[in-house]
């Protein structure tokens, strides 16, 4: 009896199997990555703060936007010293966006004691991310 040589389809089946595995892995990775929330780039703004004395216990903060991203006013809040150890929270004044070249003033910031020549701290906080956009820890009230 004559022995038949059997040639299988293994090279073709192997190639198809490898392609199927790669396609399946690519689909799984794509589904996994698309399931992650978008990470917004961090806010990048250059802000500065100055403080002037209104009277014995009150002062005004002026915040200037000197460069970087526009900021939505509704997303911002101000923390300012009301003594050597505590802070008071203020709503960021205005509406719309706080853009390069804009200045805002926050009046009647109270301080427990004589505010003249005191060093106060002013922070601008992005409410949604709880990140500090401005951290001015040595603002002298003039």
C-alpha cells in the first residue's frame, strides 16, 4: 500500500490564528483605554496678588492675570488670611472668564488685629479639582 503524504493546512491556520489573536488583543486594549475618563490638562495661569489696607482691620486684595489659560470665574474661590493662623473663603468676584490682562479686586477682607504691614497669604483655588492656581504666601499689606 502506498503511503500518502498528508500536508495539513497548518501554515495557513497558524497565520490566521496569529492575526485573530492580534485583532482580539487590539480590540481589548482599545476598549480598556476608551473606558478611562479624559484627563484634562492642568490649568496653567500666571497670577499675582497685592494687598492694600482699607482701615485698621480690613484690606483689599487685587489679583492680576498675567499670562496663561483663561479661567472660568465660577470655578474659582479665594482663600485669604484673616489672622496669623486662619483663612477666610471668598467667592471670586465677577462673571465669565478671567483672562490675561484682567484684574479683580476683593474688598473688605477682614483681619483680626491691625492689618498694617502684616504679611498675608492669598490662594486662588480651582473648585472642581481643588488645586491651587495661585499660592501667594508673602503678600505685604501696604
